[in-house]
C-alpha cells in the first residue's frame, strides 16, 4: 500500500485499501460505547476551544483567537486533551463520564502521531486508580474481538490482549532494562539528583548532554531503553512514576516520591496514560508554573493557566481518569502500519509537521 502521507487519501484506490481499517474502527467505537454505557457511564462532549490547552512542558498546542462583535480579540487554544473540561464536569456532579475527544497537538507527525487525533478519556469518581487498569485490559480485549483479531500487532511484534497485563514499576523497569537504580536519584521528599542520574545513565550507555536536566535524562532512558521492550507477548502496565513526572496526579499515600500514575503498553507502543487525580489547587498551580517555567526555558513559550479549572478542583470528588489513544489501539487491533490508515480523513502533508 502507498503511504497516505505521500499520496492523496481520497483517491478511490487508496481509500479502498484503507476502508477495511476504517470499518473496523467504527466497529470498535460502537463496542466501546456499548461497554461504557453498560458500566453506567455518561458520554459527554468537551469543548475543544479552551483558554489553556494544557500545562505540560513538552505538549505543543495550536493557537487561535476569538473575535468579538466589536473586534476585540481573545487568545484561545485547541485542547491537547479534554482533561480540564472533564474534571469541571466532575466538580459539577457527574460521576462516570467518557468522551471520544478530538484533540490537537503541534510538532507531532509520524507513524504513531498525527496533529489531530482521538483520545478516549474516561473518569470514575470515588474509585481507586487501579480500577482503570482493569478498564484498560477490558478495552484492549474488546478492541481485538471487535476487529476479529487474536493478537495486537505492530512492526513484527505482538501482544495477546486477552491475557492479564504484566504490572511493572518504573524502578523495576529502570533496573531490568537499563541497570539503573531510579530511586537512588530521588529523595524521600521527591526532589531529584541530576548528577546522580546522569552518571548512572552514562554508565548504561545513554548519551547525556550538559544541558539535560533530571527529567530529560529520565525521558531518554525511558524512550531508548524501556519503552521498546514493553508489551511484548502480553500488554504491560508501567506504574509508580516519580511524582515529578506526573503533573496532574496525586502522590501515593504510602510513598510521597511515587505518583498514582500508570501507562499501558502493547507491542512497544504507549496506548494509555492514567492518574489518580490531584484535587489540591495550590499544589496544582505550583506544578503548572514549574512546567511552564521549563517550557519557557526549553521552547521560549508558555501557556496560560486555566484559573477556572483551579477554582473547580476543590469541588471535585476523589476520582481517577485515563486517556487512551484510540487511533493507536485501532492500529494494533487491525495490523495497520501508520496512523493515517485508521483516520477517515487524514491531514495532507504539511512542512514542519
């Protein structure tokens, strides 16, 4: 099949080659809706235009503006996730919600990345975040079943979605795949030791630049040594992230170094990111400001903080939430090689993306 990145997807022959993937996408979406509704969830539609697109250092948004009747202009952004709006709905009294949200992220294009894509996000009030692990396992199996697949596959790798996922902590993964003691560079209060992690990473053969901070080195080890090994044969749940790597998650009660965060992997592909949600506005503001300071340092830009979101947090119940890359899961369930194969109308090639 010709790559839809270099060819016009609307040509009848190219569309015919993609159509089986697209019909499977629809079948998976129908099955997911039925599953959520059977679980007592309410489908919602979070607005894409927001005053803040999210406040994570390495997420890049599409900016726009609202023009008033008198010509006044207000900056707005297309959201990178429906998270802020969804949590406001929890504060308003909803308890179990899901959204097949169209989201936008700039500076992203590749086999697994598209500037506009679908995040399936769902939230459970009053439930421990481990509940989401079971949700993810159920949805993977349902996706494969709906697509008529026995295995999830990508680039010659496979994972059995009908097996219970392996559960691996970040500390175990760093030790197993890179020979690094992760917690040796994290204090009991959660602060990090850049030089300690840099030395360990260099010893493991990971290239470290002079201007890399602790988070940069951590990410290099994760991307180069750990992620490609996850979800082989069976899915993997990677959990117990350092608190510094989970800006919207609450700490685990038993260990303030550890966040209630996990990510789901299959065939070396990240599929979902889940949290026990932080609801403390002062701490959330501090984290957002730190993320934006780092964004300013690295990229020379920062996004506004959604003050309405911070105002809603104290009214939000204890909850957990997950964001699943729906297009990626469809890819793995259908055997697609590029994300454009499972998108009905992919964006034409754009210089710089």
